[in-house]
C-alpha cells in the first residue's frame, strides 16, 4: 500500500524545508536584483511558499517568468511597477505547480497573456481541480480567488523554442523534456546568456520529485547546457552560474545511484524509509549537500518507486 501523500506541490517549500529555513536568513526574500541590463530577479519569500520571479524588459512591455501563487503574483506585480511603467504583456508558467501557476488569473485580469509549453496545460487537466481545492484549504490567497480550479495558460506552444523578439531583445522559450514535470519550460536570453530554469534546476534543498521523471532529469539539464549560459536564475534559491546546473545534475545522479545500490543490495523500502518516518538511512555525499535537506526521505521513496515500478514517478503519482 502506498503512503498517503500530502500534496506538497502547492506549498511544499515551507513543509519540506522547514528545518533549513529555521537557520537561513530571509534577508533576500523579496529583494529585486538586477542580473543584466533590463533583467531583474526577485527571490521568492519561502515562508510564504513563493517561487522566484524574473522580470524581462522588452521595448514596449515586460515579460514575467512564473505566475507564482496569487499573493506572490501581487508582490511581483508591485515590483514590476517600481521597475518600469511598461505593461506586463506575457507571464510564462515554467510548470503547473501552484507556486508557479496558481496566480495566472491575477495576471490575466490586468490584461496579460499567460504563456506555457502545452505540457503545462495537460498537467493541469491531469491533476486539477483536486490540488487547487487542497491548496485552498490552507492558503487564503488561493481561497480568496473564489475559483473552482486554477486558470490554465491562455496561450501554449508545442514547438520548441517559441520566440518573442523585438528591436531590443530576443527571448526563447524551450521545452527539453520531462524532468521535474512533464511541462518543464526554460527561458533563454541568447544575447545576455541568461537561463531561467524553473524547478528543473534549483539552488538549494528544494527538489520535489513527486511529478518527476527522475531517470530523465539529467538528460533534460544536459540538453539545456548546450546553450551558452553565464547566469542561472532558478525556480527556488539564489541566482548563480553554470555551477548551479552542475550541482543539480550531481544531486540527481547521486540520489539515483544511492537508491539503485540499496535495491541491488536487497534492502527493502521500509528499511530505508520507514513508513511515516521523516528520516532515511540513505546518505548522499558532501558534494551535493547544498541540495540535500529534509525532503530527502520523500525523494528516496519516489526514486525507489520509479526504479522498481519501471516508470516515471509522475505516472505513479495520483
């Protein structure tokens, strides 16, 4: 019998990384950082479960990366107004999870178009409205929208890359495959060598593996690494460079290897992750300590189920 899964995708950051945040300063939460001229990074307030947001300035309008939760959407909207008097024309959902897409209707009410790879809309059809309704039980900002389900992206694309371009900037939207979710989207600025990764690459112990294809995750990141990248803007955690992508690759590889070894040694899942326990006997090397945190038992269990059932964990998740 599979364990009951508290659906942490709508607020998993606060739940999964509570121990980490108890010792981490929140000084950077909400801070707006200029990455390159015309591109700003706003680190999400983890206590509120918010994702990061990126603001990209075009000649006549702004592009926002990730709709966030409704409360995060409003905070990012305020930040964008402080930065520029240009309207927000597009909001790109990197994937379907609540902290990246539940604010869609907040943005469309202002006239913005919400944009995503078609897999995001398909994932919403797969998992909603159940997750939205679960989220509304605990999140006032979701409940106060008085919606029965999240608003899907108003525009989707199925050919990668999809490009927006004007006289000042080119922005490419890529789908490299199924990693964190089936709909994972990356945003790349070829002139500035900036890559926005959503949760396919995070910078810290923020990996949620419930909807993932863990065995394919590294292939997706490797595909994104064929781009020339100097600035990595992750879905969670601070900005960095290409080393953040390499760290994410090492974490997924080490997680998969450790679980695979335990299975080959004849260990049982219950011995490695006792039912109801918040611990695991699996340990990962210090080289990936930045990505290792309180979520490790769940990540181990998800990886174990994916390997033993021989299908992506996202096909196991209900």
